[in-house]
């Protein structure tokens, strides 16, 4: 459940540094239930940092829950939905992350990184080794590619989407384009070569 907790803890450390410099921040992009929308203050961050790691994680979950609760009564801020979507994914809750991203997309002007994070959340729902691409995921990847036609995440997974529906020509076009943009020693290279060979 906490496989991405180091990322969250890094956010705590960053927050502490910013607070020491007098900057107003929100810890892990979420408000503390007792601190309101402004996020925890320096003393609260120090207190969290002093806790054992498991308790730090529990505190982060509490803050994420506080953000989710606040959005029930004030749902119109797209930045809060973005924060919630990212936070749920960090905590290993992909279904909740996807739901939060959907709410963000109803309200916010999504950029490339928003579509990427939304796609990642949907991909997290798949069992290991499952390369299926739902229509919703395919749409997110296509929108991601609209910002960068050579985006590796989009090219790789859209290739699977094409092959899964029997469009081998499109799958090959996407994967060969990806192959041409990647360094030859990239860890993905053997898998990509195998997929291309199997699809020809």
C-alpha cells in the first residue's frame, strides 16, 4: 500500500525546507485537518518529521482524507482535485486517483503532465503484465500525445491498443517511431524489438 511513500516523505522534507525559508506551502499538496486550506505550519511539519515512518504515513493519509472531505463541500477548485489525484496515487489507491482526476478534468484546463498522471493512475489499475488499454486510457494517451507526438508513454501504450484491436500496421508504426526516438541501450529496447518482431 505504501510502495510510493518515499516520494511523499520527500515532499515532507521539501516542505520543511520551504517553511524554514519562510515560504507558505502545503505539505504533500494536502491540507492538515487542523490547519485548514493553508496546510500545516512549521511546528506541525517538525512534529510530523519526528514521528516514526509508519506514523508519518498515517498522518499523510489523514491529511489526504481531510482534502477529500473538504472537496465534498467545496468541489469547484480544480487544483485541489489535481492534488487529490496525485496524492491518492502516491498512497497506492489508483481507483480513487482515477476518480479524482475525472473530477479535475471536469473543471480544469489539463496540460500534458495532467494527462500523463491520469494515464498512470488508470494503468495502475491493471494487473501485472496486463497491457490492455481501455477507451478511457486510450483517449488520455492520445491527448498526451497531442502535446508531444513522440511521447514514449503514449507511443508504447497506444501501440498495444492498436495491436489489441487487430490494427497491426498502426501498432508497428507507433512502436517503430518509439524505437527511433529511444537510445539503443534503454531497458525498453529488448521488449520493443520483440513486440515489433511479433507484430510483423
